[in-house]
């Protein structure tokens, strides 16, 4: 958040904090949320780069288009295992996965 906007909100009596603070997440829970977001963003980006539709990716991993949409939206009903499987099916490989997991957060 911009410093000016934060100062203005605080001056108006608002308390500014992080989503982790608001939700009371532990460090481990925060890391899992971040991992899920990184994987889902990478899946969407990779699918788009390949020019695949969600339906094409779904056929590749024997799933449904609606499931792919949930995967790309970082829906909590989608397992991290399925996100990884989806990425691997696009040919990203273990080196590509390690770059996704080890990348800096985009906040």
C-alpha cells in the first residue's frame, strides 16, 4: 500500500495491517497460501503461453474445464498436488517448479 494512502487511512482512524494479521494465520499457513497463489498464477501463465484453452489442459490431466478454472483461481478446494500435476503436464519440469516455488513474492 502506498505510504500516503496508509497515512491517510490511519489518520482517519483505520488500522492498517496485513491479510495474515487480519486472518490470524500462522507462518506455515501464510506460506501455504503463498505457494498456492504462485502455483496457480504459474499454471495460468504457462497455459496461456502455450496457447491452450482450459479445456485442452483439462483433457491433458484428465480433469474438467471448471476444475482448471478453480486451479487458476487458487481455489482452496484444489490440492497443491493437482496444481503441480497441471504444471508438469505443460512440460515445465522440476527445474521450472523450483523457480516458481523459490521466486520472490509479487505483492
